[in-house]
């Protein structure tokens, strides 16, 4: 029976990281607030969790809208079975594009999802957890979090800034009992996004060419379970044959 609450934002298809994180943490006996933009996708994830004996609530929330993020945390605090013990910011959208053709609106949109939303979410998570002096806040990163590359200007600017934001939070709130960590997913994920949008790429990568969803969920679970006398701030994950 769930006695703690998780808030996970950036949830899409069932074979996607956000959905798998929700399922994984529901199995850890957390009631999961499943948040994202598309109601049908959220409901499918919450229904699957409830059907297998966990508990979840779907909440349509755009991570870039302050009022919606504040309302999400208010609802989780009011309706969850216990304190908000876990918050995961998984929203992110890779928008490839070279610099000379990159228009300002596209850059800003990418930054709003990749970075600004992380600020809103991190702030509300900290506000919710501080009274208990406990909780875990996890951010999903990408290869772009670590290095700038041509053709990924907007994405790398957003993800790099999100990583620094997570570091600042960790240094600020760790001493107050809140564990903040960042997970660098250094390569494509073996999920719907790549396999449906770029099937040729998935095929070309071959066996174990994309990072497994279960392996990523395990990494998040490891961070969540760490005792406070041995916290990691960052983990990176890649397939064995990925050059880095
Ligand atoms: N996919 C990869 O290969 C890969 C590789 C490295 C890192 N990552 C990172 O992993 C995370 C998950 O990415 P994913 O592509 O695999 O997708 P996913 O976890 O399957 O789903 C993420 C969902 O976030 C939602 N989202 C987008 N903008 C949002 C917003 N403003 N507010 C709320 N939700 C929003 C989207 O919902 P809708 O579908 O409703 O638009 C999307 O389905 C991202 O942070 C990404 O940067 C992904």
C-alpha cells in the first residue's frame, strides 16, 4: 500500500522513459502523480499502474507553465497518501538545428521545456520537501548535457543549463536533507520515440545499440534508494559500444 508520493513530469508513450519511471516507482510503493501534456497518454499509464495493483493519478500539466506546475504539486500534497518523497523532471525535447537557420522562437521553446520547466519543477519540489527535510529530486539529462555539438544548439544550451541548475540545487538542499541528482542518458533510448520516428537508425544501431528502458529505470531507482551517507549527484548511462 503506497504511503509516499512521487511526482513525475514528462510522461508520454507506454514504451517511453517517463511512463517506465512511473511504473517502476509505483512498484516501489509510491503513489505516482503522472504528469505531462497529453491526457490520453497519461491516463493509459495511470490505468496500467492501477490495473497491476499500484496507485497513480494522471494530471495534465505543461511543464513550462508556472501555474500548472504549482497546481500539480499542490494537488500531490493534498491528495497523495504521504509526503512528496520523489520528484522527477523528465520533460525534454531534442530539436536539432544548425545555428544559421535557428529562429529565436524555436530556441526559446526548446529552452522552456529543457531548462525553464526544470526550474519551476525543482523549485516546487524543494518547497514541498523542505518542511519534511527529506526527498529526492531527479533530472533526466542527455549527451547534450555534457557537450555542445553543431546541429544541436538549442537542445545543448537547454540541457547544459539544466545540469548546472541541478548541481546548484544539490549543493543548496543536500545539507537540508534533499537528495538532488542528474542522470546523463548518453545515447538513444530503446523506446517508442526512436523506434517509431527513426526506425532505420534503430536498425542500424543493431543489438544493444540503444539504451534499455529497464536499465535507465534501475539507475533512477538506485539513486532514490541511496542512503544519505552515500549519495551520488550524477550517473551516466550508455551502451557498451558507444564511443564517448
Ligand atoms: N529518446 C531518447 O533517445 C533520449 C536520449 C537521451 C535523453 N533523452 C531524454 O530523456 C527524457 C525523455 O525523453 P523521451 O524522448 O524518451 O520521451 P518520453 O520519456 O517517452 O516522454 C517524454 C514526454 O514529455 C512530454 N513533454 C514534452 N514537453 C512537455 C511539457 N512542456 N510539459 C510536460 N510534458 C512534456 C512529451 O509529451 P507529449 O508526447 O504529450 O508531447 C513526451 O511524450 C528527455 O528529457 C530527453 O531529453 C531521451
